[in-house]
């Protein structure tokens, strides 16, 4: 999932102030390339370098910079929207050209901003200067052209990627959605393996482009004083880059015991289903057996691992089909959650301009994303919605981005973004945690609310989505930080990718690599160069926000049974935080809701505590058997 915003994206190639959405596809945020069309000739006026800068000059510079980026943003967002909703060679070229113009402008402004760093400016203006400088700057015309061309090329190749069982026979070709369906529904290991390998092999076609892109991107990071692009990314969180790396490791260690228990239980159940020849008793498990192309979310395994006699879950897919609730109807349900908290109704243009279903006549990027086109009320989502429980949750997630956009639209342009990119991802997922049996029952999508004794089944279903995702969310950027730093060369892309996946996920490649593969590039966020740490942070943060909002709502009881639906007190506190945008450091935004200024995974552990105890007991029993 992604979130594309106007200015925050202009800064992007770059900083990544906002967030995007749908992870598979739970999420996202400001996409790396949100071009802004405009002439670069209209440079911001700056006093000659020999003069001593004044506070008044700095204030004028910032005002002009915001106005310029604002203007760039609207035209560029529309250009990229056209590209992603109609992939052709022409729209790809237009998007690349738009990005090139944007990159030149953002880099120029970033360099100019340095001139005012030592002035005694207001807190807000100091923060704006900092945000402007968290970006790439490519002074060479050819580098800018290469950067934007390679970016558009990789995104386009991913969007058009297919696996053809018989080369040259179009009827035998399957796109990503069709291959994902095989992994989700099949129980034939050979068929799943073929689909998995088929999709991953297509990424090799843009491996060389990615390697070139890394080189150019690092040039832009170094021009701004960063060691490499990875260091730039880690500097987005109001702390030193090394401190951020240590913080993510601390959070991972908090949740690792919970993941280990889930992984062991799933191993034992998969072994029962497929036998020890397919699923080893020790060591990593083949990646194609988890029901998901990247083994990042395991909810499709629920029928295999569901607790005996405790099988209640939140799968409303059949109900959505039976009641003929279409894409717009599903979106209306999600909107209703936000308005029940006291938030505003979506603008009429949202439904007129969003892409809610996959067009039949053209190629599009189906990966779910939320768009803030004009920094005001032209907000949209781009999805290919299906009548599934998963997409029902994804829509709640995507609208979290949209309501964040609407909440901070009165901020100045440089503050129209999430407190950090993890926040932008967490908002909708926090709401999705309130999609409880009671909530679904109120909507008429669940006939009855299961007894509390059935909660283990519901928690299992959610853990397969949330807990299973954490190590993948952690390792994607671990890999890229190594690539950007030069520690990992192109010939070792696959080797290190799978070392990390085995270490953190306990997952291995279904077959040996051919040595020239690019399995990391089979993930959208790598092909689009979208930072992924945001999703790791968001997964931790959503439970922390959920716990705080449930407390505000006066709820007491098991955290997994709390829904803030229709609670105006919780909604008011939530809205106040959203309105802050990125005007203050993220820990102040967190404190506004939770009364805490540090990320803490104990809320997630609290939420899944009943499941953890049950898993540990089951693992002992199953091993004995």
C-alpha cells in the first residue's frame, strides 16, 4: 500500500515524509516518486552567496519554496496518476520526464536551504529547513535523467510482469494477481512452487536497471552530505541514522518470542498437511508454502492452522458476495467507520476520481495506494478491489491515509505529511484493529458475535497477518541498507537476500537460485524503491495507538475485543493528532494520543497474550505427538 502526497512526495526521491499503503499489495504513504511538473526555470530568489543571509531572507525563501513545490505537486500527481492507471510506453515516458523536473527542483531547493542553517529562526522554520534537506540532490543533468528513467522503467516492468508457462503463448501467461491466487488457494506444493518461481524469475529483467539506479541514487544522497541513500532513509525519524537502526532492532527483539512461537506452530501444522519431505522438522521452511508470494502474510493458511473447536474468524468474503456489496459499497462501509468517530464525510470527488476496480481495457498498477493530489480535498485511492475480507480491511487502511491527508490540509505545505512515514501507515491499521466481530455484526456482515471462548481463532487469524509480517517488514530495508552502502554487490543480491530471510523469517527459497536472480525485486517496494521500515514501525505503532484509544474510550477488557467504532471521545483525540501532520517530531504526536514518547511493542504483546500462551501449549503437545 502506498500513499502519494503532493509536497511530501516532491521531497521524495528523497525524504519520505508520508506513507503508502497495501503491503502485499497492509499499506502506502508517500511513494518515492511523486513527480511535480513545472518549469525549473522559476528558481527561488536567493541573496548572492557573498552576502550574509538574514532571517527575513530565510523566511522569504521558505515561503517561495513551499509555493513552488505546491505548484509542482498538483500537475505531477496527476501525471503519475495517469501512468499508474494506464501503463503504456507514452505514460511511462511522461512520468519519467515529470520526475526529472521534480528532482531538479527539489535538489536545487535542498542545496539552497543550507544557506540558512545557522540563523536563529523559529522552531517551525528550522524544521522546514531540515525537511527540505532530507532529500536527494542530483546536480548532473544526465544523472537526473537516468534516475527518473530507471525508476519509471522498473515500476512499469513490475506492473506488466507475467509468467508464461509456454513462452510465446499468451494464453498460458499469468499476471501477479493470478499467481497470488494459486498460492492462496492451492494445496498442491508443485503447483505453488511453479507459481512462486514463475513470478520471481521475471524480476531478473530489471536487475541491471536496479544496480544502475542504486549508483545514481547514492550520488544524490552524497550530494546532500549522507554516506549513501540508506543513511538518508534512516535520518527521517528525528534521530541519528545509527540510533534508528538500533531502535528497530530493540523493537524486533521485543516481538521475536511471539513470532518464534507462531512460526513453530505453523511449521508443525504444515508438516501435518504436506509431510516431512516438504516441511523440515528444523531449519527454514520453503517460501512457497505460506500462501503468499513473499511469505509476508500467512492468513491464507488459516484453514490449515485454525484451532480445533475455536475456528471463528473474521472472513466475511462469502457474505460480501451474497449481499452483492461491490467495491463502492465496501468503501462506503469503511468511510462510515471514520465518520462514526466524528470525522468529516469524504468529498464527492473522491468517488468520482478514485479507481476502485481493475479496468478491463488497460494495464494498471493494482497495488493499493492513497493519493493526496492537491493538498486540499482532491483525495483518491487506487485499488483493484475484490469482494474479500482482506480487501475490506485494506480499504479501512487506505482511508486512514486519506483522513490523515484531510486532517492536516490546513497545515503549511511542508507540514502536510505524517509525523513519520510509519504513522501514515499505522492510522488505517489502527482503525482496522477495531474491525472486530462486534463491529462486523453491527454492519450486518457477521450474523452473530462469537463467544469470547472463540477468541483464539480470531487472534490466530490476525496473528497470521500481523505477527507473521514483522520480520519481513524488518529485513527488506536491512537488505537495502547493505546494498546502498556497497556492502552487497549485484552478484550477491540473492545470496544476502536469502541469508536475511532465513535469519529473520525462518523461510528459504523453494529451489536453488541460478546465481543471476533478483528475488528482492519481485517485491513491489523494491522495484519502486519505496522504503519499507515504515511498515515495521506501523505494525508496532498501530497496537500502541489502539491501546491508547481504547483507554480513551473507557474500554476495559481484552484488547483484541475493543472497537472504537462510534466513540466520539476517542475520535476527537485521534483527530487532534492527525491535524498535527509533520509539524512536530513524531514522539510529540505519539504523546498526544498515548501519553508516551517512545515506541513500545508491549501493546502488541498484550493484544496477543492469550494466543501466545495457547501457542506454547500447542507446540509442546504437537511435538510430543
